[in-house]
C-alpha cells in the first residue's frame, strides 16, 4: 500500500477519534453512545438536536477552525 495513503488514513482515523471524544465530552454522553448515534444516521435516523449542534462545533474544532 502507498505510504501516503497509509498516512492519510491514519490522519483521518485520528480526526474521527478526536470528533467522537470532543462530542462525548461536550455533550456529557458516553463515547460509545455518540458512536452508535452517528452510525445509525446511515440508516436514516437523525441525531438528537443537541448532539447535532455539537457535532458541527466539534468538526470546526477538530479541523482547527473556531
């Protein structure tokens, strides 16, 4: 496998983990529950409103934008 691709995958994995941790801490919800809530959105379920807002904020923090 291309080393650049491996590095990119590792960075994405770190950012995804950071997002889960960030939302978990700011919403005071267990990390595994955040992961489940995000996963079921693929099946068409919506995130709870508070979590939805926090995911947007967390994306900005994880991506280095305030």
